[in-house]
C-alpha cells in the first residue's frame, strides 16, 4: 500500500464513527403466515413486498446459475 493510500485509509477511519458490514437478512412472513414474502437488510435496504424475488444456486465448478425459487 502506498503512503497516500495509507493516509487516505487512516483519514477515513478517523472520520467514520462506525462502519457496518452486517448484511444478515431479516425474513418477514406474509399472508398466509407460512409464506415468506419480504426480506430486509440492516439500514432498511432490502426487497420490498410486491417485488419479484429470484434465488439462484451457482455451481462453483463452472459458474452456471440455476434458478431454484421465485416469488412474484
């Protein structure tokens, strides 16, 4: 890391009170209660109710993606 990069990094650490990397999802139940139809991430980011959610599995060997679930 160069001296200017280190200086920039230390400056950012000084001015940022806290950096949060917590992306633990909060799954929300819908109607009927057995359905999960919303997910919210910390700081309010997430997928709103009524939006289409698609979940893919990725094969680590070849990178192919397979759609395994979809909520509309």
